[in-house]
C-alpha cells in the first residue's frame, strides 16, 4: 500500500495545533540538547588528548613501556631511539621532549601561570602541522617559542614578537599554532631542544638531553609499518613500547575512557537524555492517543488493520524525534561553538556522533510509541457503536 | 422488490462475558434483508439491536447461528477476513469520531484511502460527498470550526464516500435540523436505490417514513418485522375487497400481516379450474389471465384479487388463473380468510352479489 496521496494523518496529528506542536518538539529538542552536551563534553575531553599529538609527523612512535598517558611524564633513555634508527627500514628518528607545569608569566601582568612545554630539534621535521614546521628556522634562534592561540586567556594571548618570562629565561614568541585545552593542561608552548635544555637544566656544565618523552620514527618510503613494528619490538629492550602512529593516537585518545569512569559517567548522561526524550515523547503521544481513541476505533471499523493504526502512532513518534533532533542538532552546533570559544576545548559535531544521537533519539521515541500505542491497538470498534 | 438477500441472519445468538457472568444478548434472531432495503431498527437500549448491527458489520465474531452478508458467511471469516469485510460497510457512529487534526475533506478521504483510487479521484469523491451533505463551503474546515450537525454530516459523508454496499448508522440524523435532515434522508434513499442496504437505529420520524422495514427488538429477540409501506399498500388493496370493506383499519392491517408472499414466473398456473379452493390471492405486482373452459375471460393486474369465490361458496375453482409475467402474489390461507370474514358481519351476502355481478 503506497502512501502517495493518502491523508498524512500522523503528520497532521503532530502539527495541527501550533502551540502543542512547539511544546512537543521543544521538549524533545531539550532532551536532544542534553544528549549532545554529554556527547560533546566526553569527546571534547577525549579529542583534546590528541590534538597536539596529532600535529606530530611520524610513522612509528616509541614511548616508555611504563607510560600510561602522554601527559604524565615518563621518559625513556635516548639510546633506544638511536638503536631504532639502526633498523634498515628506518629513515630517521626525532626525539620529542615534554616538560609539565613550566611557569609562564602573563606578558602584561605579573601573574605566573603553568603551561606544558614541548621541544624538538628544529633540524628535524617532527611536526606535520605547517604552522610549526614552517617556523623551524625561527625556533633555531635561542629563547624563542611558539605559543598556542587557543590556550586559556590567562596566559595573555601572546602574539608574534611578544616577550615574557618562561621558567627562568626571557623568551620571545616567534609564532603561534592552533592546539587547544585538554584536561591536564590549559596551554602549550613549543620550543627547540636547546632552549628546552636551558630551561629544564639551568646551570648544568655540560647539559645534555638523555631522556626522551616521545620518540618519532620515520620509515623509508615503501617500508611496511607492521613489519617495522615487529622488528623494532624484537630489537629493543622491554622498557620501550613501539606503536604505529595511528595506534599511538588511538591509545592516547582512549586513555580516559579506559582508565577512568568518565566514559561511564557521560554514557549515563547520554542515556538519561534518551530516557527524557522517550518520556516526553510518550507523554505527548499518550495524550494524543487518548483524544483519538474513538477515531482509531472508527478506522478499525472502516477496515484499517491494527498494524496500520500502530504505524500512525509510530510515525508520530518518529516525526517528533526527527524534528526534535534537527532542532537539537542545530542548537548543539551553536552550543559547541560557544563552548569551544569560551573554554578552548575542541568540541566537534561529527556525523558519527550526530548519527549516534539521532539513533538514540529515534529509538527512545519508538519505544514511547510502542507503549503509547497499546490503547489504540486494543480499541474495540464494536464499542464505538 | 427484492431478489437476492443482502443480509441473512438465521438463528443468531450472542453472549457477552464468560463463565458466571456470561449474559445472553441475542436469542436466535432470524431476519433477511434484501439488497437496497432501508431497515430501521427500533427497541429500547439493551435490546440487542446494536449488537446485531456490529455482527452484520464484522465488528464482532459470530458465536452461534449463521449470518450471510453479501453472500459471505461471516462465521467462517478469519480476523483478517473480518477486516476485509468491514470495507464493504459504511459505519456512522453516534459519536462522530472525526480527527481534530484533519480537515473535513481529509476526514472523508480517510475512508477512501483504503480504496484503489488515484489521489485526485479520492479528493474529488470526498468533495462530491461533502457537497451532497451540504458542506461544499466547509471542505477545508477542521472539526473544531464546525457545529455538531456539520460534524455529523462530515461523518456521514465519510461513511458513504467509499460507496459501501451496506450502511450501518446509529442515530445519523439526531443532530440535524429539518432541511439537512431531509437532505441526508434523501441521500440514504438514493444510495438504497443504487443497491446499498441501509440499517438505521433511529427514532427520527423522517427516517421512519423513508424506511422499507421496521424491525423492532425486545430483550434480544426480534419482536416484530414490518414493512410499513407494503402494509399500507396491502391494507389499501384489501379495503377494496368487498368482503373486507367493513373492516376497521386495524383489522385490515392485521389481515395484511397474515399475507404470505409468493412470486410466480410467467405462464405459471396459480389456480386450476375444478380443483378445491384453499386460498385467496391479491396481486402485488404483475398480471394474470383468467380462463374459463379454455376461453380467456379477463386479465387481472396489481391491486386486484381472485380466488375468493371458491372459498365463499365452498365450491371447486370455477376458472383457471395463469400468470402473464413474473408476478408477486399475496396469499391468504383459507383459515385466515374465514377468520377475517367472521369479523365483517354482512359480507357473505355482499360477496355473493359481487360474484353475481361478475358473471
């Protein structure tokens, strides 16, 4: 039975009373917003973990075997990286150093703030991000840094040429890049390994960086990453872990999900949103179905099958869910932008996440429809006479 | 007059509830209704008339007895078959049961959506029906903007739009004023003329006047089943019979109720010369030839009668009567005839006079 040209009963039932229509869709929209907020926050936290790391350029990554999370310092001996470089499939290696909680002085004020300092050898192409890669020459000058444009405002929004104090030294901002806030840190600066050394080991007679936080491995063109991982694992002692760059990012992204109840907490939040959506949808449908019990009984008397009546209620639920979703997704888009701008967290509305919220919303509404349709499905046309 | 029955109930009994609380609602009801008849169902509430109609409409399953609707035995239908059967029936409920969200046209179209029609045909048919019930100006109105009577007419249009073969209506004219009421009754009559059988539960005088039959129910039984127009016609015919000319209207209608219908084909011999007379005949429709000793002496037509002479005189038939065409006869048995005569004092003499005149 095609629906072409048939009376759009479900649509009419949903929309005919403008006030009721706005209230119903508004209710579902609110629940959808709730879900999007939860999904957004969780992903903001997870994604935040790899925004900076994602800017690195590597085929394989070496980290300390006891390292759980990138931003808790756990360096490994630099010799491991040189050993890896001996493998025939490896073209080059670049050590990356990280220091946490380095004091930074607000350029205009005297307040001290703490940031994360990442360092590399400007002769290496350690970063894929052109904003960093393009500034390697500038970084070769002593006491220059690149600063994160998205860092929290209390760092003072430094621009090119601004000078201030980092740790014990006076540094000059030689450029900016776009990273953002993550859970462990609200700002990042990038500098050369030499400047880094002077900052972390001031006054050392013969300073040298012996311990590396992240070892980047670049393979020769055409080399097989999987085979190289195996070869390096076999060649290197057990105190380092060898990962492909992709696995490394996935591991970092999943850290909070795996090691903290954060995932469960937000999942519960999303679920609550779905329950609210379902509950609102049920309330609306139930009231509507009660108003129309006699009408549904009449439809049955006319020769409509019971399933056709269930379908009307289900359609109404899906219309509510869909409209609520569209309004909610639009609202969340704005909300995410606002939050990103005010907090520096990157919250993206990706198709996959939107799809998941849509699926949850429609599912909740469908369940509501099943519950609300009980009465009209059971309505006896003989009682209408 | 009718040929094929549209609805034939025989021995229909129905019960509500089960076990201790089981209550019998219908007691072996028999009623046969021909295609195109307009039947008014009367009786107090709880008399079973609604239950009988819901059985005819396929809204309940048959428990006992046989019910043939449009040639289909309802007892044998599966639930899906019942749903299918309902599509031939137009229901008009007392509560109009219109969707507030739909316009008058869309409410009517709900009934048409089950039909194999193009969207354009459905819309046109809906508009046509709304015009027929006098709502041509209100096609796009929602029920909330219509009066009670207008809503009732939308419900009527919805039931009639799919051209059902049976209409079951519960007080369809209750909320209608004089003019629209007449319009709706006219619509029912027109549908009936087109072969739709119509059952109405009503107390509306306008509808009673337009009905072919009045079935009165009492305590789950059919208490009476009369055809007011036929009864009137027969009483008129009978009043012209000299033997009955002194009967009161009440007595005439009583006699007319004793009449039995008999349809004979063309050329059939109804009465044969020389045989014993056992019945009196009234011609309802058609004509017959009267032959005495193989010589045709007369032709009798609608409203005329024959066969009384043999009954009155107690002699054998003095003529042969043969139908000229398909003829409907109303037959009064000798016993009933005699009883009627007893009530009409001086008739014997009068009748003999008539007989004399005829010869």
